[in-house]
C-alpha cells in the first residue's frame, strides 16, 4: 500500500517493506495514527533498515509511537529482539531531535558572528524545510547548508576555526566543509551551483543575491521568496537525481512544502522559472508522485510514475555508487547497448587521470600549474587508497560487473 494505494502487484513498484515505509511516513506527516493491525504484520527489522537507508528513522518512529507500537504492554515487545529494535529506533529519533537543536543553536551563533563581520548569508534546504514538518526532529538533518558572500571565504574559515570547527575542505567546488564534534557539520556555499553542475543552473544563480529578500531585524540575512525557494528545492533534488540518485525523502520534502504552501504560490512564475532551468518535467513528475504517495488518498501510479518511484526507492537519502557509475558509463556510451569493455576502460582511465574540470574545481593548484600534475596523480592515488581503499575496490568491482 503506497499512501492508500492498494494494488502492490499491479504497480510492481516496491517491496512490501518500502510500501510500509511510505505508509508510516504518510501517516506521520498527515497526523494519522497508523493501523495497529497492519503494524503487527510488518517486518519491523527490515523496515528499520529501510528507514535508515532513506534517513527516515525519526519520522517512522514517531508514526509507530503514535500507534503505541513500542509500549511495554504491546505484544510486539514480548521478544527481546523487538525490545532492542524499539530502543534503537527511539535512539535514532532522539538523536535526530538533539542534532537539530544543536545545529540550530550553533547556527544562530555563527550567523551572529557573520552579522558582526558584515557577511551576507542565506540558510538553505533542510534548515528551512524542517520547519514545515509537523514535529521537531521529524526531518533528520545530516548537516546545515548556508550560502554566503564568497568574498569572505577565508575570513569565514578563520571564524569557523575560532569556533572549534575543523576545515575539511575549502576552495574545492562550490562549498566549503566544516565539522566539529559531536554532530556539527556545515557546508558553507560560495555559490549554489558550480562548474560541475548544469550550466543553465550555474548561470541562473550566478547573481543569486539579486533575487533574495532581506530578513527583518537582520542586517545581512536573506531568504528566497516562497516561489524561488520551491524552484531551488526542485533543482537541488534534480541535481542529486541526475548523479547518484536521491531517495523518497526528496519527494517527502516536496509534499510537505506544498501541503502548506501550494495554494499561495504563484504557479505562473514558477512554471516560467522551471522552464528556464529545464526541470519542468522533473518537477511535474515528482510533484504528482509525492502527492500520490503521501496524501492518504487512494491513488494509482502510471508506468512513468512507477519507474520514477523505483529509482527513488533504490537510491537512498544520498544516492548510490551504482547509480553514479552507471550514469557515467552511459555518458561515455550512449547507444543503448550493454556496456562494452572499452567503455569501462575509458571510465577507469578517467578516474585515474581526471579532466580539466576536476582540476579546476578540486585541485586548483594543479590546474594552474600543470608541472605539478605528475606529482599530484600518484599522491591522489596513494591518498585515496589510504583513506577509501575499500570504497575504491568496490567501485572497481562494480565497473567490471555492470552490464547495462
């Protein structure tokens, strides 16, 4: 049952676990108590793993708790394994709530420091979206994303490090990464899209500050209009969809935002902007599927929508290596035939000897000084093996095995 879709076999879009996952999420965001008899028939261990894969542990826990599934006198709790599962599930929820609170507190202090320094900023994505969910912590956060005035990139590094953050990366791509224990992860964006992303998107957002609205009671804080926030939400989801994939939480974000905002939005404006960015079809498909999944109404997915859902379900919250590898191989070979050995060799050579775009975005010194590349390439290989040896081996095996 997807939302209230009944015919699983006809739709052939998901396993029973995935369907139960969507059902519980739908109940949580719509304020509906899940059916207790249905919960008794669920594979809760498999459901917990699926919820983790899609970063939906907290919202599913809240749904199950609303039905009393984890109460001591519930027969589900008779088994020790189930009691441990309930504990693990509630731990995930409590950690999600705690992390959101900690990120919010740290962000307020960080933005106050940016105000003092005269650095304009724009909170992005989950920072805004989590407020549209019915309960605190329902939308789990991996990090906080903030766009800021790139002229202050190195001054911001000093600010972050003075606050105890470790600089993970800076001046590589379109965002800098900072981390601080126990849970503070911040991606500070110098632009919304860079050279490795869609050219139309990079151009559209190149002067993004011109379309921002100044926050009340703030000298340097900004926000999108409701329409522009939705347009950015769609391009961001599409970016992940087109690379390693994105999971059903992206569809849930769309549903939750539109559930509150749809009737107030200027859809003529949105339609025009989506066309400029070439994402109008992706948006229309995603919006339809999101509503059918989470609205608690009886719906059926057509073939196109079912295929879209399969991809979302198989991608998890942050995409998969299989999707990324497959996409790149099909960029090299676009004839629709099974992937040939020559295409795989081209992929592997490209991973070992990156193109100019890679150097420009991720190794600027080597981009500017070509003489350094014979040193950089073996250094990159050794560093990659030491840091991500198992991941590299897994990627190599995946390339060898992939057929289509």
